[in-house]
C-alpha cells in the first residue's frame, strides 16, 4: 500500500461528513480514537502514531517515484508481446520447412550479410517458426550492445538485422533502460533503487495499519466498503487493494534490489557469505590445446608477462559442438558462445519457464570433449531462489501469465498512489482553501513508544538503513526536514504568543 492511513486519526468534526454513510465501526469519533487497538493496546497504541507518521512522509515524498516505477514497469511488462508484433518479420520464418540447415551454413549467411561484424554467439531457433539469431560484435556500438542477424533456419535467408542488448530487441531494451534509469544513465538508476528501497517499507507499514483497524465486518478487511462515501470510500479501496497486492509489491521490491547498485552489492556479499553464490562454468582450454605442441606452447611471453593462449588451431565447428552438448543433456533453447582466446565453446540452456532448463557445458573445440558442465540442480538454494526471483521480476518464469501479473501489480500500485494522494487532499483542514493539504500525525510519537520496543526498533532501522543505503540516507533526510519544520513551528508559535 502507499500513502496515508494517517487520515484515520483526526478530530471528530473531520469525520462528520462520512459518519452517516459508513457502517464501519471506526466511522464514529470514539471508534476512530480506538482504531487499531489489539490484544496489547499499550504497545500498538504507542507504535501506531509513529507508523502513521512514517507512512505519511514516505507516501508523500516517495510516491512519485513509486508511480514512475509502476508506469515504466507496466510498459516493460507489455514489451514482451509488443516486440513479437513489432519485429515479427525478423523473429519468424515465412514458411516452416521440413528440416533445418546446419548452423554453420546459417552463420555463413549472417557473415555474408554483415561482413563488418565478428560472430561471438549463435542462438539456434527455439521452435519451428522462429529464426536463428547470430550475435555479432560490430564497431561503433555502445557497451553492452551487439548486432543480431536473424536467419531463416530452413533457407539461410537473412530476415533482418537489429541492434540488441542481451536478449532484448530495441523496443524492450529501451523500455528496460527507461524502467531502470529513466534513460538518464548511471545517475538515473538512483531513482529506481530509491523506489525499490522504500516500496517494501510503505507496503508493509500500510498492511500493518490496515489490519490494525477495527471494523464492523471482517469482510471489509479484504473487500472495499461499497456503502462508504468520500474519504472513507477512498481509504477502503486503498486498503483492500493494497492488502491483495502487498505480497507481490514486497517481492518486486526485494528482487529489484538484488541488481541495484548499492543495496545489490550488499545483497551479493551476504549471499556469497552464506554460501549462495552462483557457480560458474569453466571453459578455459588446457595449455597447448588444439595446437599439437608441447605443454608450454599455448602461452606467449611478452615483455616478461605470460599472456593467455591464442585461439585453438583445431575447431570441430559449431554443428559438432552443439551435437556434443545435446548428447550431454543440454538441449532446450540453446545459446552458443563461440571459442575466444584460450576458451572453448560455451553452450547454455536459457529456457526460464517452469520447469526451467538452465544447464550448461563447455566443449573442447579440438575434439568435442565436454570440459566442464554445470547443472542448475546443483546450484545452491539461494542462487536458485535469486535466479527465480529475477526472472519473475522480468516476466520470464510463467511467460504471458507472469507478464499479466506484473502489469496488474503495476496498475494496482498506480491506483494506490492515486488514492493515497486523494485521501491527503480530501483531508485538508478547510476545503475553501484550495492550496491547503492534509496534515500529518503530530510530532513526538516516538516518545510514547516503550523503551523496550524503541531501542530494538531503532537498532533494526539502523541496520536496515546501512544495508539498504538509499533507504537510510533518505530516512535521515526526512528526519532532518521534520526536525527543521518542528523548530520553525515552535518559533512561529512563540512569536504569535509574544505578539
């Protein structure tokens, strides 16, 4: 949830316009004062104002970033299907043939169409109607970009060429960068990390406030109150939709932080320390491999420094290398990396829909021997969970269903932000004052929290703020602004009294 359950704690006259229309027990001033009481009213009553104030400021100040992240994420969720339409000529064959040509013939056709490029990878057609992708390094492209040539596997006809980033075609690559950085480069990544850092805080805080409310019917916890009007109706939709969306929002926040700049580094270090690092495949050739010379012939000494061995002189070719990988059980949605200096073929599965196929092997180009293999089943559990989380966040794991769910979460978050701001607006003290706005929970709420709760809470916040740096920095900034506003308010009050 986003924004301001804070409207629930207010003066009796502010509740009056909605009281008659709302059957909820908390519609009356007395019930509003007791809203959220639990079996331990002392602790919850002390914590609730603090949580309200935190939720208020986080919602007001971070909600624009959350809305941006949701809007750009919605566009990205739709980009998977959009690129199939936009780039259908490149992605699909004109007619399905009886059998595919050898990959070597398809690569030769791509080289002929783009002679300026150096082939570094080949993605064989994943299904009967798809084209083969030949990945090339071409001078003049930006870092991380490649030229992809799309080849009909049945005729070796080149269907087109596109500048790509990983597996993303131009449209999805642009939208991905827009979602992660607003196309502002490294600086822009701070926006998405700040949004991801606060999303789980706002969502879980809103969940606690919504569950803690007293209500006349339990159904009003999970369904909007259709009998309510005005601000109470908005709050009912805000809370109920937020309850349904909170698990997905927290998951998006957690998975988004895994590849953020600052928090992502800390998460990676923690994962490694817990033995959950993602293992890697070794494709390094043995000294002298493919050269027919002695064991030291593969290395070259240059000015006293030992250099990596040159590319092997013997190469069985991509067709035999792929056949060797298939014989080793690597068969689904292959991506082949051609031999580079001192390395052999790397052939990986990239079928990330359940059940996943993510095994990989390294093939010796001299004789087709499997030099190393890596099975996804052998990944540490944390590495597997990280892989699943990232792919879910990107809409890969369940295909179109995954993408629809992401789009629904994005729309829900956008509405939650809208409803939060609407509640803030409706709660302005005097509706005749157009520019006025809703007030926050009064200051000093932390003083009411028992010391036995406050100290562990402060320690926990400090640890989380260090681990998620942009959350910690922005929280300190919020507190500094709040203190400054408090000082100014005190001075104004003293000046008014003196006058």
